[in-house]
C-alpha cells in the first residue's frame, strides 16, 4: 500500500506532468471512462457496465482500457492541436501482481505533424524532467532497433524471420522454447522475443526498442526500407513503460484492420463487445498525420520512487 512519502511524490509528478505538456502547447483532455462502442482489441478483455434506466432503456457500456478511443476522435475535431490525458484505464482478466493492476493510470499523448522518432525525443525530455523533479539521476538513454537486438542478444538475423512462420518454428525448436502447433506468426514471434530478447535488454538506462516487424498487427505505418513498422517500445530496468507508433491514417487500411480485429475478437473474447464499425471514419480528412504514445504512469512512478511493486505507488490496489 502507498505510504505518505510516495503519495506526495505521486502528487508532485502528476503536477509536473501537467506543467510539462501545458508548457509545450498541449491541450489536456478529460474524456469519458465509458463508451457504448469500442475499438476491438483481441488481446484485451474489457469490463462491461450495465446501463439501466426506465427512460433510456437498457444497454451495455464498457470501461475503456485506454483513452485512445476518444483522443483520436478529439484529434479529428482539433487536427492542429496536440493533446494529452492522464486517464484511468481498466483491463479485465489482468494479472494482478508486481507490475499489473486491473485499474491503473495511463498517460497518453498525440502530436499532429510528428512521427515516432519525434515522440521518442519528447519522451526522453518528459522522463528526464520527471526524474529531475524526483531527484533521480538518469545516466542516459539508448536506442536500438529490434533487428539489432536479435543480432546482439540472440545471434539471429531478423529480416528472414519476418514473414516465415516455419523458420520461426525451427528457431524455437533449436532453442528448446515451447510453442503450440496452433501458434500463428505473432504467437511464435512473441515467444521468441520474451524468452531471448526482453530478459537480455540492458536495465541500467531507459532503452527505446524500435522498428518492430510488420507482421505484428497494429495501426503503425510501415517503413519503406524493410519489413518493419514505425513503432517503438520503451524499457527501463526490465519493465516495459511505453508503446508508440507513427499512426496509420489511411481510412481504408484502418477499416480493413479494424474489421479483422473485430472478427478475431468475436472468436476469442471472453467478454463480448460491441465494436465501433464506423470508427475508421475518424481517420478521414481532416485527421492529421501524427504520432502518439501510451505510457504506464504508475510504472514510471514506481521506478522513480525506487519501489519494486506497483501496489507501493497506487491507492488501494486490487487483490483477487
């Protein structure tokens, strides 16, 4: 449970976060926690909430797993305005433990006219400012492509594996890493990544791991010079802190992607959801070219406070 000193630090970092973004011309958003329709995400289970009203009828709403759903609609409304939000986020069936809680605080921001490397630079500035406020010295930052990480830590050439599931199966078998015959390319890659790469990442300074294989489905823009997407994840002390990509903004591509995600969600979801089948229209003009990042605020605070468990920096953690 959080103590008074850490509660004070949490309040300070929340204050400094708002100062950081407001001083850079960002609009602080305050979007709803609930939505009647959602972006379908097969790997995330939602909390359904029953709306019951004698005048408004009965229907199901959902607590959102991030503010993304509303923030992108806001970008459509204000296409020249950078936006950020410190939002409560909810993940059903989330593992509760050292790094997870079913309810947590997410910092998410989007900057029109930027790409993922611009947001990387801004994230460095943000984390440096928060560390300075907390009296924590960061020895520096590192950036590394996923391709370089595979070469350095696994002795593997990544490009030939990017569209070859059989090659991935052979590598996993050679390294005695378990996999299921039903695993698709994404499953196989994740098994290899979390077994060989994540544990080997240097912990002493924040590391931006960028240019993930294009086979990992997400709405990140594909690179022109290789089978990769313009995306990075931030690791520090073995903890994944943030996920960023240059937004894919072509409406037809987004429409196709969301349809596939909705079909997969229908097949695999424990909690059935009502997907927003018209969400792709958000990306029609005047939606801006942009990049954004989602950062686990509680995890960052945990590192700045020198704590080992998430429950030490949040109020009243959930215990199953």
